[in-house]
C-alpha cells in the first residue's frame, strides 16, 4: 500500500495529523513522523518507508527537504494569514503592550506575503528571515540585542528563545490548512503512481528485449541500459549507468561513437568483438532534440555466426603504453625519448621520422599516454585511407596519421584547414568541430611532398627515431626482452650465448625492430626447451631474402612439419663450412679472396663486410677450424 508521510515539525501539526488520520478511509495510509529541519532531512534519507509517494512538511523543514533532492516529491503545508494573525494576537496578549517587541522568525516567502497585511491591521512586529538552524541561532542573539520580548516561530526557535530568556509563541497549523495540503498531496501521489507505472512498463519492455540497449548523453556517459547489454559486455547488473561508454567499448567502437555524436548520422551494422570472443552487431542512432544531437542509442545484438579463430593467434610482443617501458640506453635513442616527453606536454602537432620498424607507432602511443589526453581515445589511420570522419572519430583524443607522405591532395587540404580552424567539412556539407591532437609519421623527407603551409605546420615539432643499426648497444637487451615475452605463455626462459649476441649486434637489420621482433618470434617457436640460443641456431632464421637460410621460412609441401625437418632443410641450403657475416653466408675461400684484394688490411675487409674487426677475426678462426 502506498503512503503519504507527514513530517510534523511541532506538536500542533502532529495533533492535526492524527485527527486527519482518523477521518481518512481505511484504503488510505498516512504516516506521521515528528522531526524538524535538518533532523527531518536525515529521517527522510535513512528511515523513510519504502512505499512513500509524497512527503508533507511546513516552512523551512519543507524547504530543506526539497533541497535534499529526495526521490519523492515534497508538498509544503502553507502558513496562512489566519495562522500568523492568531500567533501575533497570542504574543501581544503575553506581552501586554502595543510596543514593537514582538518578532517573527520564518522563511522569507511568508514574511513578504504577510508584512503588508499586518501593516493594514496596524500590527507592527519585527521580521527575521530564516533558512537553516544557524540562522535561528544568530537571529535569537540579534533579537536579544534588539530588546525583543516575544518570539513567534517553530519548535527549534522556541528552544533557543527560552534558553535566551525570551518568551515564544509557536506558529501553529490549523486542521483546515492540513486538509487542504493533503488533498494536494493526493493529486501529486496520483501523478507519481502514473509515472512509476510508466517507468515499470518501460523497464519491463527493455528487459524483455533480446538486444542490448545503451543510451548515452552528448558527453558519452551512459544514462540507461538494459540487462542484456550488461550481459553482453560481461558487467555486473546496474553497473553501466553513469559510466563513460568509452571505458567499456573497444577503440574502434569508441571512435564510431565519437563520429556519430559529432556528425549526428546513423552508423549501422558495425561488427564488434566482445570479451570471450563473442561477436555482435552494433547500431548507433543519434538522439536529436530540435535538430541538435543530445546523445546516442546503442543497440547490441548477437551475430548469427559467431566468429571463431581458425588457428590460435600468434604470440606478440608486450604492448608498450609509456616511455618507462621502452628498452634502450643508446644516447641517440634517449635523446629521441627526451624530445618526445617534451612534445607530449604540448598541444601542437608532432612529426615522427625514421625508417620502417623504428617504433614510430609506439612513440606516438607513448606521447599520447604522457599527454593530458591519456584517458581519451588513441586513433591511428594510414594517410592513404584518411577521411574527414576520422577527425570526428578521434574527438577528445589523439589522431596518429601513419606515412603522411602518402596523403592525397584533397586530404592534405582538409588536414591543413583542420590544423588552422579545428573543424572539417563533411561530405554532406556540414561543418563539424573536433578537439583532436595530431601526430604524424614519415619514413622519407616531406619537403616538396606536402603543401608548404601544411609541411611547416606538421613539422614544427619533429623527432627523428634512430635505426637499430645506430643503437647496436641496445640490441642484446631488446632481443632478450622480446624473446622472453614471446616465450612467457609457455613458462620457458631462454638466453643468448655471447657468440649469438655478437652475431645479432653485427647484423645490418634493414627491418629494424620489426625484423628483430620477427626473428625472436621464430626463435620462440623453434628454440630448445632448455639452454641458451647459439649463433648456429640463429643463422637459419635470420630474415634476409638473399640468404639461403631464408628458404626454411617457406618449406614446400613435401617437407616435414616438425622443427627438426625445418632446421635440416635450412642447413642443407647453407654452403658447407660457412659463417654468417654482414647479412650473408661466407666461406673461407671468399675470405681469402677478399684478403688478397684488400692487401691483408683487416680494417678494410671488416668495412667491406659491414662488421667489426673482432667479429671478422672470430669468423676467420672458426672457418679455419672447420677446414
């Protein structure tokens, strides 16, 4: 049974409430609670009956309850002119003179409504406005200084007045005023019950729908979701509301949400991969009010054919998220990191230059993580595929444009305008603003490849990333780091022998970090379960198309599938009694020919082979032992 709660701030209101309660039909429920002001708010927050539809209260108690943002409406019991006149006459009778030593303490609205009326009746009293308990305490002290003898007010006013030696008359509420308020409370209760019923119907409909539904506002925060959406996203019940949708969706889906919020266009049929390899189809429908986008309705429905990987995903290196996780101590590398840290704190565009495989994408992500946009989206796109909507997708975050030298002339103009104005013109002709930080990369000089204005804007903060051959002292640590990351799922740990590390340091590495990563991946698949990895084990897996050992990477159909057979086929293709030097296999005879052409100058021989003198000396010694 639903109920109306009367919070009586003084005894006369409670008595009227009990009398009203006796006159009510049995079907109606009236609960009476005697509290006032802040204590009434505490009661309403902690002890209010669960079936309460409406609260009735008077004066400042009602005002405080309304300001407390309670889940139920509050109806104010009015202080009528007749109620106040009766209190004034009672106070005048107590004091016994026509002087102005009577004071009323109450809310300003009541003071304004009755002051003119009392003047017409030639009733002169002082008025002290009250908003909370502290105001009453201050007003009692002021009334004492003003030589007031009788105070009109509520229960707390009477307590403080008596302590200060002042007489006090309680402002009582009549039964007629309470009955009038109760009738208004019943109308409010009727409206409340209709709203509850409508909400229950909507909730029942949402819960019965098999699709997941999520409503978000223009900032991307979830305002409503149904249980199916929470189940699809594997979240606890009722945990989505109030969260940012970007924290529960993938980067691709978050980019689409950004795009739909800014452009106001529907995006239908996006395939989203959820946790646990569950596939679903996502639809984004903008919620527009007066033509302005006010949020989105996201629909998630299961895909009819769940995606299943045909084979286990290949292991990959650990995802680096900030500069502290980068491996390297070479001066040229640390200089690039220091420059990137400085650029991260700025909002200007950053250009990362370097050979393919030098870590441009990793540096871009680290710059984003060190910036003030670290909690927002990091969105990357190849320059050849860039379009206007990508700027909307990255709204609030960072847009990383790979290989900006391949930017089309049209998108070069779009990017130039965006860097100047912070807005793009969509194909529909609509102008959309977006807050995006631009980071670009290039592997060749850009001057002459981009319009001059764009070139100067994009290259104002330029960072050159060193090739792996320029930071050879970092190769041992990088190789060990990558290898053990690949092996970590198996619980194994491998290490390189000194000869193997020297071989890695002497290799030319045209593919830079990508080539080193690929080598470590191969070694993780074919390395021995225990013991160190030697240079002889590395040679068949060096990623060099000109080397005979590369044939082991693509064995023919007749070859056996075991690692042993792969090693055997590679060994058969390597020249007998040869060593790997400078990216190729060399025999002792070739070394002797080179020695003759260089007139025995070991430094010149090492330079031609692209290795150090010590490496050349060890290779000659090994070849002589083989012969």
